[in-house]
């Protein structure tokens, strides 16, 4: 069951160029980090740390940047990598973290994920 904000966020993206991947109407996550990044973006926007539309603009820009440098059907495409890039940009723009703080947190998260998968 979606909260009112989650419903707003997802319907604002329906059919748009930044719409998340779905299968049979359900959001698709290939890996746990994708689900986590999705949830973090929604939670931060819902709690008022940034505007959802600011995040969406960054997501559209990240997708556009990728499309300009890569073949859209290339094997390296991952929607949630663009989502994560947009989330990082939005966190920095909103002043939630400095570049150094964000880098340190990402390094910690990556190390934790590597330890779990080993």
C-alpha cells in the first residue's frame, strides 16, 4: 500500500521519460540497492528535505546525459544508476551533505554491501 506521497510521486512520473521500470504494474528492482535508493529519495522528499520536482529534474538530466554518451540499448543501461546519480545531485544541491560527506557515506555503503555479498 502506497502512502499519499508515494502515490503522488509515482503518478507524477507515469508515462514520463523518467518513469521507473515496471512489470505487470509493479516496480522492478534487480538488486537491493536499487530498492534502497528508491526508498531514500521518496523518504527525503516526503520529509521535506527537497522538492520532488527538483529530484525529477535531476533524474531527467541524468538520463539525458547517459543517452547522449551511451547507446540506449547498450548492456550498461541501468535506470537506477541514473536514479542514484540524480539522488546524489539533489542531496548536494539541497545541502543535506557536502561532497566529502556524500563520498564517505557511499564508500561505507559500498564496503558494507561488498562484505554482505562475499
